[in-house]
C-alpha cells in the first residue's frame, strides 16, 4: 500500500506505469531514522550555520 502526500497531476489508471520515489530532506536525522543509513551520510551536520561564519569579531 502506498499513501501519497498530494494527488498526482495526471490520472492514474490500471496499466499506466508510474515511478514513486521516497523523499529526503538531506538531514542526518532523516538519514538515520527513516533510511537507517547514517553511516553513509555524506553531509556536514555539525558545521555551524553561515551566520556564525560571517559575524564580525566582538559581535
């Protein structure tokens, strides 16, 4: 059974092939809990945000 978040933009009838892909928000938490694949996560989850890198000294 598949549950879609929103209805397809075209009519799906018997015999029509569709491709369904599971979404990813590219976060370590999603990779670990939803897909069980944290060991292969290739992002940088522990780097500070861009706002931290652009601060002036003393701010």
